[in-house]
C-alpha cells in the first residue's frame, strides 16, 4: 500500500457518499457501514477511481474472524483495512 499522508475522508453515513466520490481524495475510509451495502459502495468508489479502506471493527453485521476477513478479501476486495485489534490485522495479512 502507498504511504498515506494528510487527512483521509471517512464515510460515516450515506449522505456523505456522493460528496466523497466527487472529492479530490484518492482514498476513502468506510466507517459504520452495513454489510449488505458494502459491496455496492466499494464497487461505486472503485468505479470513481477511489481506493477503499475498511474499518473492519465498525462494519455492521460482520464478525471480524477468519471467515469474515476471508469474505472481505474475496468478495469485497478493499485496498486496505483498519482495526483496533491486532488479531484482525494478523488475519488480514494471512489472506494477503
């Protein structure tokens, strides 16, 4: 992953989504997103040439275990993740 510098915009609710897609920022961090919305939101961001970082601890409906991380990597395909739990980061590294 590239070295991240400066302020990164974070998506907290759907009202901010369109604004962030139109912004000049290369990255968007997703916070407090429902699992059912995640794939569509990530695909839309990537279509707008944005890179997506997911805060795994705040995805509603996702259990941050090996199966949850595997789902994110295989189905959602984020550009990176954020977590406050070291075991989640370790799991993510194991799945590349």
